């Protein structure tokens, strides 16, 4: 439960902090905000939290749509990964996650059991100049995994594609709107068997 709460709290904090940046041209006579907080900028954010055990045994790769509307890849080297950006044109947004055992996997198995969990979330909406959000859409936070996977089951568990997940949506500049988020999580046995 702590892992889930930490994931949600970190995501909310990071989205709020990253979207705190405002336009330098925010005075009314220059076409900026008139102080009413009614200007709204489209934003998107993604968050992934993985346990230390999962990162020690597997490569967690995120393929995502960035602020330029291009696909990019990151390999998690820390337990928390967040991407937040302003959306400035019509584009696809979202990400997919793949988890594969590290090359020297057998040499890394030194404990009797492992905490193998990962949580995913994504959001989109319009951030007003006053910091509030409108037309907010999110995926919620989904956590996959188990706290005590026995050493003998770890390889099978990671290979099961139980951790594979993706979220996608799109933004239309002409209508200034986002589609609802779609998930294509792999349907696998929840026990990893």
C-alpha cells in the first residue's frame, strides 16, 4: 500500500511542480492573461514507479511520445520516472513499458524472494494560469506485481509480460481537446504463473 500511495503522491507533486511554469508574456496589454486565470494550456504527464528489486533484475524500457510529437525511449535507472510537458500541436501522447530480464540475470538472484511491482499513470488536461486544471483526464494509477515472488519463480514472472502496459491518447489542436486515455495492458495470470 505504501508503494501505491508513494506513486500517487509523487505523480501529483511532480505534475503540479512541472506545470507551475507560466508564460513570460502574462500581462493583459501584451495579449496575455488578464488576471482572471482563464487562459489554459494543454499539458500531458506520465509517471512510472518500479521497485528496487525489479530494477535490479530487469531492464524497464519506456517508449513514449514527447513534447515534439516524436517517440523516444528511456531505460529506468531510478525507481521513479516522470515526463511532463506542454502540448503545442496535434499529436499522439502516451507511452508503453516493456520489462525484460537483465543479461546477467542468473548471477543477480541472491535473495529468497523479491518485491516485483510497477505502477503506471498518465494524465492530460488544460492548466490554467492560476494553476487549476480543466478538462482533466487521467488513467488512475495501476499497480502490477507482487511483494514476495519466490526466487524460483522470478524468471518466469518477468518473462510472463505481466508488467507490459501502455497508455495512449491524442490531442487535437483544432478542437483544443484530448481524447480519453486507452490502456492496452497485457492480460496475464495475476499470480505470474
